[in-house]
């Protein structure tokens, strides 16, 4: 009996193989045990409910998640802040209240700014009149009004925020964020396999959980956990 035959015989009868790095590899797959009750998937992944199934256009899908409740919250708390800063403006038209139609237009321009890589451009470039600007920005609202809405956009009741912040670091966005998460859970079921990753958006405002990371391009970051859903393409 040759050495190679002996080694092959030993290999076939080994239950565990030792790797070069010390890892133990089992030759036989583990026995499949009964799935624990909390890991049993009871719903098929994908859209949930008749409203989600009937949504055909991008706007209809968007309305499933950004409902009237969210838009009303944006209008309510933004107008509250506009009223608080009204005395700083000499003309009434420079600080007029907003409404749902204008908030939708404002959010649409934010989407378009992302499409056109707005993070690498000056805001005034979108409203440029020298032929290099983007026509839809000027047709939707003035640059001055857009800047005003950015300054005044609020997501909660500023008068009670300090009290809520004592027990919730996300007090400034908690109410709106909760409604958005409920809408996501209502209209979409996750698949069995979901990957959780993180994202580090650059942020230089005031935030109690901001982190300074010198090795990152944007040194001041907020660490957010993000779920990536493999079944969404």
C-alpha cells in the first residue's frame, strides 16, 4: 500500500479538517434542526396590502411612505417656526407660511439636486440664468424661498423638544420617523435574509451623538445603521 493511498484513506475517515490558519472544517454538514418559532417567516416577502399592489407609478409608491400625516407634520411644525422668526423680516411676503403643495415641490427639488450631484455644486448654480442653470428649479420657486424653507424646515414641536430630548436623543425627528417606519412595515415585508450595514453621513451641525473620525473624508459623521434588502433591485 503506497503512502498516497494511506493518506487518502486517513482523509476519508477524518471528521474534522484543520486549516492552515487553525480553522476547523467539518466534512459533514450540520444536522438541520427545527426552526425556532421567532425565526419562522409567516408572510411572503414583497409588497403588502392592496394599496401597495395597486401602486404603479413612482409618485403612487412615494405616497405610500410619505403620507398625508407626514406632510401635515412638516407643514405644521415648519409654520410654527416661521411664526417664531417672523419678527426678523421686514416684509410679510418674505416669511409667508408654507403648505403641502409647496412642501412637495420643495422635496422634489431636493431629489433633483441629488440627481444632479448637488453636493458638489453651489446652490445658486441651480438657479443660474446664464444658461448653465436648471430651468425647473427657477420655475418651481425662487432661490430665496428655497433657502428660507431650508432654514425653517422643522419636524417636531420646538416648544416641547427640550423635555422630550431628556429621554430621547432623536426627539427632533422621532414623531415623523416613527410614522415613516410604520408605513414601511405596513406596505413591505422583508425577505428571510436581510443584511444590516452602516452609513457615515457628513454632518457639521449640533448633534449629541456626532463622532469625529479623522480617517474619513467627512471628519464629522453620524453613524446610522442601514438595512439593505436583497430582494429590492
